C-alpha cells in the first residue's frame, strides 16, 4: 500500500499551470525513466525559439531538450556529444553540430535555439553569445501532436528512452516561443531581465507531469 502511494506520488504530479519562477527541476539519479513531460496546446510550428538553463557534472553524452512528433522522434533535440565536445541540434532527425563551446561542468549554462522553416536556419545561443547560423532541413511546418520531454531522450513518440543519454542535474527557466526571438530578446532572457515569456511553454505558467524521481525545488542562486 505504501509502495503504491509512493508510486502514485512519483508518477504524476499536477495538471493546472504552475508558476516555477525561482524554481528548478532536479534530476538526481541516472535512470532510464525519470523525466518531465511539458504540455502545450500548440500543435503546429513553422518556427520556434527554445531557451533553458541547465547544470550538470555529466561527462558522458546527454540530452537537454527532446521534442518528438509522430514522424520524427528527434523533431527537435539539443544533445551534448561528449566524444566530439559538440552540442548537437537535431531538427526533424537532421543533425547540426555546434562546436567551440565552453561547456563547463558544475555551472549554469543558458542555451537558446532558434529554428525557422522559411529561412531553413538553425542557430544556438550559448551563455549570451550567438553561434554560427546553419542550414537545416526542408522548409515545411512541423506538425504535432508534440511530446516535449526533459530528462530523457525520445527514440519514439513519448518513449524509447536510453539510460546512457539521460540527464542528471538541474534545469530551470524553460520557455518556448512559436517564432524566432530577436537578438535583443535573447539577451534579455540570458541576462534574466524583462522578456516576454514563451507562448508555447512558459516557465511562469507551466503545465507538466513528472515521472519517477524528479523534484521541483528552489533554485540555489541567492539566499532569499
Ligand atoms: C550504457 O553504458 C554502459 C557503459 O558503457 C553499458 O555497459 C550499457 O550496456 C549501456 N546501456 C545501454 C542501454 O545502452
């Protein structure tokens, strides 16, 4: 009975949007199941920006953000390739490598990715700096339903997790917009100034479900 209650507690929490300002998700354990599913009503995208902050001491490969559609498990994925020391951005299963990042362990890193189907460009911003804009795949809209997951990498729509690609650490300030943010807006996000919150995912009104061992905790940046 106790075990059952614990399982219920660990399996799902919430439904209505929560303001996670000043909070973070803690992923304390390497598993093939612990994850957070972020819910959105948006089901079609011709462009987007995704921003998040993360903190880890993983030396191995790991994902940061995984969005799957029925036709593409890696519709959008940011993934650290530890062997080549590159951040991979996958758009519709096509991989673009971003090199030359100072991806230090045990530090918060702010990462934003923009994608635009018309220009067919993808760009990563890393700790305040824009990287090279790169060509990505065909110029059509992405069609949902989208399944967006933190903590595990999807090899199928909502599943196919691999323990060796899981995330261990903390994540915060996850936002997603259905357009590409201007440089100025991205700087405002990175510097924690005033910015328009995401209209696809909004950290200040986030609908999510946690599965297995993931905690919502206060960020440890200040002593308030
Ligand atoms: C994960 O990596 C370990 C160590 O390299 C390996 O032994 C194991 O088979 C891998 N697990 C999976 C599911 O790939």
